[in-house]
């Protein structure tokens, strides 16, 4: 089965951890993830500026490692990211921001990527949000 997964919650929210564990279970079960789409406050899970306290799980690092090692399509909504100060190098230069905080394996793109993923997947599973 093919899954598209959308995350709407910030990295410190329980639903972010549940989304990661679900994604890991999907692949462990022999299924496919066509795209991970981070939207609303979920874009913070892709920021390299999020620092977890030493006694807490580093969910942003786990997401980054998971996307990188599994070679997944990790997409961050550009509109939501810009509103929250999550910028790749190109957007940081465009808006003359001090620095970028979104690096590989993440890529900025629009909601069309979520729509496309729902067309390719058998199931869209969303975590967080209202």
C-alpha cells in the first residue's frame, strides 16, 4: 500500500512523534511512502534551528535522519515555512534573511505537492492540526 503522510503539529507535540513512528512502521511493514508533507506548525520539524533539551527526544533530528536514510520525499510547505521563518538558502537570499535553517533532505514546495501525493497514494494519513 502507498501512503502519503501530512504533519501539521510542531516537533514537541505528541502527534509529531506518533507520525514518525507510524512512518517507520509503514516502511517496516513493506509499504511505501510516496511523500511526507509538513504543513502549518509541522514545518518546524524540518528546521535545523530547533534544539531539544538533552533529556528529551530530538524529534527534528530523528525526522531528518529518517528522511535521509530512507531516501524519502520530504516536502515542507513554502507558504507555511515562510510565515514561520523556516527558510532554505534560496528563500533566505530572496528575503535578505540572516541565514537559512532548512537544509537537505528537506525541500520547499507548494500545496500542489500534497495534492499530487494524495493522487499517487492509496491513503493520506494526517497528524496534528485542527
